C-alpha cells in the first residue's frame, strides 16, 4: 500500500536567509557546471551546497563535498538558517508556469498541484511503486554517499497517482487559505511557487485512506528512490522488527496523472562524435523511414526550422517520427517510421515508444561505440539543440516528440523500463523548499 506519513519538515528561515528564491535550487540532475557555480555564488546558504557541492582538488576520504554537506547541514540547523517545523505536516505545493518552447500561439499558463509528504519505502515490483526509467550506477553511488553523510533528503522524488475526480488534491486545497501561502516566490524562469503546511489530523486521516490503495508511478527521482532502498537495507542490518525508523521513509511529491498542469517535454539527443556522411545516413535509414527534407539557404533557416518543428509535432500520437539536423547539411530532415514496419509488430508497450525506436533503430545506425553514446548530450529545448548543430558545436541533433502521460503509466504498470532520459516532466519541484532530515 502507499503509506503516506506526515512529518516535521525542515525549511529555511526567511528572517535569516531573506528571499527563499535565493536559497532553493533545481533538482541536482538538471544542474550543469555553470549553474552549479552560479548557485554557489548566489547565496552562502543556497541548498546546492548541500545537494551538489563543488569538488576541490585536495578532496579525499575525510574531506570532500559529502562531508562538507554534512557539516554545513549541522551548522545551518544549529544557527537557525534551517528550522524544523514544530508539528507534523503535509505540505500543499503549487507551481504556476508557462509551457516552454511552445510553437502553437502564445505559451499557455498552467498550474501543477501536489503535496509533499514522507512515503514508507517499498521494494520496487513488490508493492505499488512503479518506476518507468532505467538508472545508472554512477548516479546511485553519488546519491548514496550524500545520503550516508547527511542522513537527509534535500529534494523530493516526484511521483504520480490517479485522481480523476480531483478528490485528493481538492481535499488539501480546501484545507488551506489559498490567498495566504506560507511561502510564495518566482523562480528564475518566472514560475510562481506556493507552499502551505497542513497540520489538521482529520485531513491526515482522510488523505491516508484515499492514498492507501493507489499505485504510484515515479516521474522523477528513480536514482534517489533506489538509493533510499539501499540505504534502508544498510541501516536495517542487525535490526529485526520494531518501530519504523526515519530511514524507512523517503521524501516525495505526489501529483495527479490527470492534472492538466502536468507537462512532459521531449528529451532531444545531441551527438558530439563523428558520424557517417549525409548520403550514408540517408541510405542507412531508407529501409525504415520515410524521409522529408526542409531545405534552407542563409536567409531561410528560421522559416524552414519552424515548418520542420511543426511537422514533427503534428506526428505526435500518430506514428513514431524524429527530427534530424546534421552539421553542414543545409536541410532539416523529418524521419517517419514506415507503415507496417517490423518494429511495431508484436512489440511491447515500451518498444513501441518513439524513444525506444530511436534507441533501437536510429542511434544504432549512427553511433559506432559505447563511448559515442556516453558522449551524447541532452536538451529539452528544440532551438538549443538545433542551434548547437547550426553553430558547429555538435555533429547532429535528434529531436523527439515527448511521450504522453498514459504511455509512461502503461510502461510502468507493465513493470518495464524506458531508456535512460526518456521523459522530462515539467515543472520540476524545487530542492530545498522542504527537507526531510532524519536526525532530530
């Protein structure tokens, strides 16, 4: 069962740190080196110093970014930078945002709603917690070192549950004064984040009953969930039974699968290693794909780009299609899977997805070695991906349409995993807004 547990969250004290916008951060896995340094410079108490500290040349076993994070956490709790709430709570959380890179008229405004709570950990595949993406060992090793050092969750795992009539989130929304959020600010992208603490025990009871039978689908945070399971197993060694401990739980944001405020952005592939010639690529793809070119000269690139991207987006949900940009090739290429292609015959729900067909039938024809794949970059932004190729900073860009929420749900329910970097759920819950610190 999905066992939701109210908790005494640890939050920044505005009277000490000032504007909360300056101390929170995006999830660690979307922070590149440039933004990591910028967040460090933004405020001496920015949560990136805990979640993704800078490495130093002299780092070793007893002094490194993990031990520094643990020391900072103790100092900030002791000095009042961070304070633990006096009573257990659930935290109602909304994000009002504009959909980025929207090409069909004005970018719409949406509001994602959810709540932050602890979840009692369950083994994947044994209960009601369903992942949908593969994970990588190096990321889990990094997160485990941080968890061992700090004994804290600084950012929530993002999960989805089915709430078609809005009953769960309405229950929380009606229990707060929506006009007086405890925390409210705009982030760097202009999105408005609002947070309320719900301490009514009757709401706890009603919400726990409503959530108990719900399967949960992990949207973001697969590495952190698996790391939490590993950490729990370590801490349980030599312990049998007894009361639940803080490490038996993990911090999670719960949002509805049916929420109109939920957006999935595409995760485009950017190739940086040498590729076959355009002629060789055309020959390699001819058997699998129908190919349409959107040619351009020096003055017509913007128009060709717009037509190309609109044509790609028009294919979403009808058949697998990909956009291809090649360095030095004065045309964008739309690849549509040929009707009746064997890739769709007797395929699993996972293998019919665009991202799986890209992995199995496109990248295998373009990349020569495993190291070529490891050198691949990712972007959620159409224009960023194409500009890298146009400027000569990348060899190629492969653009995808995003999967639908129903696709992710179907893959997870079938206990399958999508390829790495298959989804980019948007917007992202912030790191440092509410934290789960296990030590009192």
